C-alpha cells in the first residue's frame, strides 16, 4: 500500500525540500531553453516523492540524473563553448610544456609572483576602470555562456573590456620590463656581470612574457565576442 504524500506548501519549495542547488544550476546551464521547464519539473517532482522516504538517497539520485542528462546535452548545447575553452587550455598547456622543456633542471624558472602581480591585477583594474563593474560581470558571464542572444551594446562593452585588458597587460609588460632593465643597468658592474646579468634579465623579461600571454588570451576572447555578436545580429538583419 502506498501512503499518500503530505501536501506541498504553496509557492516556492522550502530550502529543506529543494533538490541539490548545484545540480539544478548545472541543468539550467546545459539544457536547451525549450527543455528546461519540463525536465526540471519532472526531476523535481520525482525528487520530492523520493525524499519523503530518504532525502540523502534522493539527493544522490538527483545528482546522477543531472549528470546523465547534462552529458547527453553537453555537446549539443555547449559544443562551441567546449571548443572555446579547449583552445584556451591548449594554449596554456602547450606554453607550460615549452617552459618545462626549456628549463628541465629548474621548472620554476618561468614563475615569478611579483611579475604576475605587476601584470594581471592592474590589467583587470584598468579594464574595469575603462568600462564598469557591470561590464566585468557580463564578461565573466560570457566566458561561461558565450551564446547569442544579448543586446548589441552588451557585446560591444564586453569586447571593449577584453581589448583593454589585453592591451593593458602587454603595455604593463613593456613598462615593467623597462623598469627591470634600468635596475639591472644600475646594479651591474664588471665584477658581478657574469653572475647577475643573466638571471636578472630572465626575471626582467617575465613581465613581458606574462603580458604577451594575457594579450593573446584576451585577443581570442574578444574575437569570440565579435563572432557571437555577429551571429546575434544576423536574425535582425534578415528580418529588416
């Protein structure tokens, strides 16, 4: 005999009856817009029935269903995003591999915290200063969901954000390298030239390396923004 379920309270479900929030967000991110409401509704209804018997098992069931559903639709709805992220990670990976091959005896030769701080935080702050905090939020959102559908001015602002950040990173790299070169010139003499010039110059050039890397990544993202903006504008052009 199946006992009747207690009636649900009106309005949104209370927190203790909600399915796992991360799984819900993952489903909303991956599912096509037309399937979000029916799929999420069916899973939530089944979850509510299961959680009356055992909430922990119901949560694990919901997570398994979410992962299975997302895997089924991932390439369909996020194929372009996966290729976009893969290209970025491939560039970073191949760069790290080249660094390790170039300096096998010192794998940290291409890492310098001060150089990183000189490039990345100021570049982001310059981009926010040249645009707005809202544009920063849109830029982060675009990285996770670069699908057509936003307003043309939003794409223009996001593209401008990444262009400013990339150009700032490269210019900061040049500026910091000049500072390092001046410091090396002042502190180098005939007695310490052979011992200090090489290592000091290598550290000096790291800021230029980091700036060029940031410029490359931001260039790719800015071009992705332009491509998506063109796709979004095509239906409007056809209608007009």
